[in-house]
C-alpha cells in the first residue's frame, strides 16, 4: 500500500501526514483494509471480521486502551475431540517452523476442535497507516497459509 497522503476532512482516519502515529482504532483498521479492497463487517461484539475463502479472520483491539492489535484466523475444518493430541502436535511443529501466526487448538463447547492462528502487536505508542497495512497483510496472509495447511490434515470436516 502506498502511504496515503493528506486526505480531505478531519474525520477520515487516514487524514493527515502519512508518517504521523495514530491511535489504533476500529475505523483506522477498517480504512486500511478498505484501501486493499478487503470487505469487513462488525460482529455482535463490535469486532471487525472478514472472510478469506473458508478462513474467518477477526481484527481485535485488546488491552486497557485498545492498543493491542490481534489478527486472529480460524481455519474452517472441524475435528473430533479425539484428534486434539494430533492437532497439538501439528501446532507445535508449525510454531517451531514459522514465525507467524502463532497456532493453537480451540475446543468448542460442543466438543469439536479447530486450529486458530494469531498475530499480535502492541501499538501503545501508535501506528502509521503503512505500518498497520503491513501488520494486517501479514496477519491475513499467514493466517490463510495456516488454514490451508490445516485443510490438508486428515480427519477434518468443513462445517
């Protein structure tokens, strides 16, 4: 993404000098994703969420002031609870061999397991749109790569 220049209107989250640090906001995240043509919606909890093929990705702001960015990818295949040890082994191997995303197993209330991945960055001091674009792009790309690897595991079923 080319760093946005000076935009019209003070309400535009991309307005201002491109090197100026801005607080992490949902509007800024949505605007940066929009510059790449990505469509996201707001879920019932107020979090941004999008879909890349079968992979659902959340863009969460965590921390006391919403200063932590978490890009969380959820692979589509569901696995029976008996496969959790094999999924843990997969995640451990993934985390050993890949920097991003951190892979982990999540077990739903109904006893089905799935693999998720996350990229987290502390943006307490702020972020430029270009830096945020890079973080979001890496979170999406590596999350989709993890999901593709999970889809090749035996025993998974698409919902």
